[in-house]
C-alpha cells in the first residue's frame, strides 16, 4: 500500500486504518469532495493505493475512487482525533457545517466581479469569496456551490469560468432541451404501455412518436431517435431481433404497420412524394413550350427509343444519319432536362438531394416530379423535345465521337424490345448493320476483360399478394444488347472527351482485381479519371440517363456547355467531389433496398409454392453452415445445408426447408432423388 504524502505506513486502530505522521504523532484526517452515484459526496480519505483512494463515508460505507475523480481535498481542523470514530464524527459535523455555509455564499456577487468565459483557479475564487480564516469545510462548501450553479459557472480543468450572457443563454437552452428530452422519454414509455394495452389514441404528438417508432424499426441503431428512445423503450442492440418484434407489435397496435417494403423505403431515405411548391414549379415547366433558338432542328429525322414495355421516363433515342461502304453515322439523342434547370434552382437541388430515381416491384419513385420525368422531359413519340445530340461514327476499325449539338427532336416511335427487334430484322442495311457493329463492340470489350452482367430477369406481379406471379425474361436479346452497347460507347467517348479537354468530371471507375482473388472492387464515382475495368473502358462518364440520375444531369450540363460555349458549367472541384461521394452513398442504398424488396416478394412467392423442387447452383462454400445456393427460377440466393462432397459451381435440385419472409431467410438442401 502506497503512503499518502509523507505519511508512514498505517496502523490498525479500533478496526480501521489510521495513517500516522512520520514523527509517530497521530495526523489530522484528510477529507475529499467527489461524485458518488451521481451525487456530490464527502468522505474521509483512509488510505491511497496505486491509482485510487480508499474512502469512508459518514454512514460507514467504504468505497474506492480514482484520484483524478476527486474534486477537492482538505485537512480537518480542531484537535487530534483519537481514532476512526472521531474522524467519522468530524466528517458528519463537517457535512453539517457545509450545509450551513452554503446559504451565506453570494455567488451572484462573485460572478459579477470575475472576467467572463475565462477560467479562474479555485484558490483565487476562495480568496475572493471566503474570509481569510475559512477552513477546508468552507472551501468545500464553496466548491460544491459552484458545481451546483451551472447558470453562473462552468467547471474546467483549471478552475471555474464565470459565464458571459451569450454562454448563459446557450446553457439555458441546453438545460431546456435536456428537460424536454426527459419529458419526451417519459411520455414515450407511457405511450408504449398504452399500445401494449390496446388503448392507443392517434393524433397530435402521438403521430410524431409513431413516426419515430417506424424510424427505429427501419434504421435500427442508425435511426436519429435510437439514442433518445432505446433505453426508455427497453430496446437493446444486443437483442435486435427482440427489439424489432417489439417495434413491429407497437406499430401494429397503432394501426401503422405497413409491411417491410415500406420500412425499407424509409431506411433507404426514399422520398415518396414531392413538396407542393416543387409540384407547382413542375407544372410551370411542363406547360412551357420547347425553345428552338440555339439548337439544331432535327425534328424531321426519324428517331426511335427502345425500352421495356412499361418504361415512362424515356431519356435516349437513336437515329441513323448515313450509311456508306465504310460504316454508319449515328445520332444518339439524350433528353436535355438541364436546359430548364440551373444549379441553385429548387428542382435542381431536389434532384441533387435524391440523386436518382428508385425502381421497385411496388412502384417508381422518380428523381423529378412525374409531370416532368414522364412528361415534359421524356422523349415521347410525336412530341417536340430539347436534346443533347451526340453524333457517332461506327466502322469496322472502331467507333468514335464526331460532334456534340444541342438539338430539337421529335421521336418517331417509342419501341419496346419486341418492336425494336422487328426493326432490326426489317431494316437490315441500316439497323441490322448497327446491330452487327454493336455485337462487334461487345466482343472487343469481352476480349479486353469486360465482365458481362447477369442476363436473366424476373418480373413480379403481387397485385394479389395471395397469388404472386413470377415471370422470367431474357435480358440478352438483340435489341437490349444494342441499347446497352450504344450507351457504353457513348459514355466511353464522353469520358475521353472530358480527359481531352481537361473538363472537371464525375467519372465512373472500377479498378482491376488485385491479389489474385478474382473479386472485383465495386464501381464508384470519382473526379479523378481512371479506367472502368468491368466495362473495359479507358474512361467512363455517364450522360445517358439525365432524367433518372443526378450525376448524368450534371455531366450533361458540363458537356453541353463546353460543346456550345467552350467552357465548363461546373468548375468547382470540391462541389463535384461532394456530388460524387453523395451519389456513391445514395445509389448503393437504393440498390440495396431494391434488392431487399424484390427478394421479399420472391420469398413470399416461395411460401406459396409448397412441395416443389428448384434447380440450384452452389455459389459459395462457407464455414459453420454458411453455404449459399443460387435458385435459378426465382433468381434468389438462399442459405443451404450441403454435404461435404459438393463443390462451388455444382448444379443440383433443391428442396426448401424454411422460408421466413420477414427475417429475410430461405434455407434449402439437396432434394432426394430416386
């Protein structure tokens, strides 16, 4: 046991520890002020260990406190104590003396005579506030009073600071906020009791509370309300499944359980409506006539859009300008909403906040109000539309960008994939030839290391949730491949254009695999130009979907402004970096919620398909039963119980053991055959 100051080793006296002075005389006891169970307390310092003090309270409680947590120490006054009992009596008497001294302290006067918002040592404050003959108990009373006067003083490392008017107001606001928070927590606990007892009455602040419960269930610990409500509602991050069941039950009792897809939309921060003021601006833009001034008039040139049957936000069209022995000259018209939107305008800033349209099996959540995304900005057949036209030359030797024009176009026909394939077959010398050039471009990309995406899709019809329908479709038809290759070609050429002219740009980049694992890093947005290895493009800048993606809109403004006037629209590198970072974050969140919602309905479909087997492929072997199998028909990844003899890539028939749509789990095993 270490000694206190110059004290000798302690001796036992009447069952307690009583230190001695080196001379052998009994010492005066030392006392301390500290926090104990969140309350200011006083105790007798019995002894000191390596990094802490052993303390005895007036009621006989023995505690230990780190020395750094002791606020003040002082020696008792009066005669030499005979032992522990007398020291404790001195402690009790001192606490009474402190209580008597507190009302005599004029903290207002002390506060008025000190410099504001600057720490003053406690010894100086004691000299100003107390008589010269004041003992340690008086100083302790002053120290305690200062700690209990947060309206006037702030405790710091070097002493106490007298608060100035601005700081006092800020502290007052913090206290009011803390009181309001405590009140809300208490009411939240009462509301949960009402929900559990089926006594909920909606309306007023209760509706705000229900929205907080939705946020807690959707975002879990990421919810801005988790810190406020987790403890009073008994939610533990260590038992998150239990917490989610509680939250779901409370929402159901309030009549506000809307299903997991709605919660995932909330978790993905998907906006499901537009502010009325933005809708009003959209109405004004939707009724504004197209302006031909400063644009090439291409309205008489036959042009076609090619999209899925139900696409309404159509932002690209294709026209063949010329066909000769050497190749084709093709115009790609990209809808130009940027012509009506400028940075700083509310609709532009709303698009910057949303970053992208979101497509789920439930609905489309557009980046622009539908009056614009499916109307005024969309390349609808027969309607005059502003466009940014990219003229491309395709030959056997390769393809290149020829020029960029702002134009006025009128689409001849909006084709679905079946209609486009009929056009490719019927117009062999032009559209059929274009298809062949696109197939050549595709083959060249594959040779250069491009990775082709998954070519099977599944459409989900859950208009009747009790009879869900899945329809598989091929995404690798001639028309789809033509559209894909033209878009990749254009975005590649725009990337090279930005590099050539040193334009600030938001590139789409993807490094090559490293370390021999074969796993490719995810593509990302970056203001530094770099290759996109997955597409085998030296540079890649997306401009083909300005109605649906904010980064395409920004780069359309950048390219269009430079082509027309020779200068960049967006010159600030920091702003481009901010947009790129936000796009990465938002698009990743959107992709995840789209996947979760689609998988949810596929699991619901599996529940309805009792007794069936499914073709599966072992995707991954894992430890502890973490095998993963890809189910071909629903296009869904499932957990699996697989025998040791099987290896990755093996195909086999699976039977479903368990499906939990709510907990996002499907468990399968190889089906018994024979």
